[in-house]
């Protein structure tokens, strides 16, 4: 059996980083603080700040029956800018591909840390894990950068009246969700590169068991033994007496 556990310490670290990054992607998807809107009219939004995410927009108010007021943003809402529905789709894809990447990466680590007789698929498993990690990081990074660009350009959103939000804020800034998501994306990309650069996955690993040469050694030895025994049985001493049995006559 071939043990490769000492060759994949960086890949094991990549698996831990990929798992952590996937948890942070889930956190990013659930956070509302993608865009922080500062509003001038505090008659309804008494906190003066609204949180605009990819799934809903929320604010605190003492003028309404509920302290925290949230309105959902659907993928089919006509007022939503294109970066918000795209982010909804890509973040879901990132969550799915990240889960699949962690499963395949765990399988790759199992093949390395435990002796498995059949190692013909080790290259495929490592390349697949790295590719899924890179795709996950890309799926997550694209909507984050797009929404961050909209915030930096102070883009407006024409919310319907039931949202109680103005179309243009006084100013807006990048929320914590984008920072968490970018960090998770970078972790995912690093994990993917670690798995793709695992050099032992690109080397030809022989899947054949070591050949047993004991039979070859035993064959000639047995043959020589049989030949020697047959020679002794036939009296292959050419009729000569053993000198050890000769008794010198003393006259």
C-alpha cells in the first residue's frame, strides 16, 4: 500500500478553509447589510439607516406597528436592478457548488490519508474538488463586486411605496455582508488552487500491487534441490569411495 498522508497537509488545510468559506457564504446570503442607505426623512425610518440586501430591505421605525420592518425582494420584481436577481441566482449556485466541493474534497482527503488499493481516480477527485471550489468562489465573487460597484456609484433603486424607502439615499456605503462574502470567496479560490496544484495527483500512481518474487525464487531452488537429490539417489559419485571411510593399513 502507498501512504501519501505526508504529502497533503496543505490540501487538508484547504479543506478546512473551504468548509469555513462555505459557512461564510451561507452567512453572506442571510445578511441584509449589502447596502447601507442613509436617508434624510426620519419620520418613518426613525433610525435614519436602511439595510438593503438581495432578499429583503429592512429598517427600524417607531412610527410603524413593528419596530423592525422588512420587505422581501423577489427575483421577478420589476423595480429590482439587474445585479440583485443575478446575485440571488449566483449565491444559491455558490451554496450548492460549495457543498459539493466540500464533499468531494473530503473524499480526496480520505484517499490520501487512508490506504486505498485503487488509486486510479485520485487525479479526477482532486481536480474535481479544486474546480468546484474555484467555481464557488467565482459564483460568490461576481455578485459581490457588482453590488459593491453599484454602491460606490451611488446607484438608485425605485422602491414601491410600501417599502417606505426613497429612490435615492443621501449617501450609501458598502455593508458588512459584502466584506464577509469577499473574504469567503478568496478563501474558496485559495482552497481550489491548493487542490488543483497537488502535484501527486498529476503523477502516475501505479495501481498494481507489488509483484511477489518469492515464487520465482522458490522455483529454481526447488528444482536444484530435486536435481541434487536425484544425483545422490543415482549414486553420482562415479564409483569413488569416500576417503573418510578409508582405513589405512598398518603393516
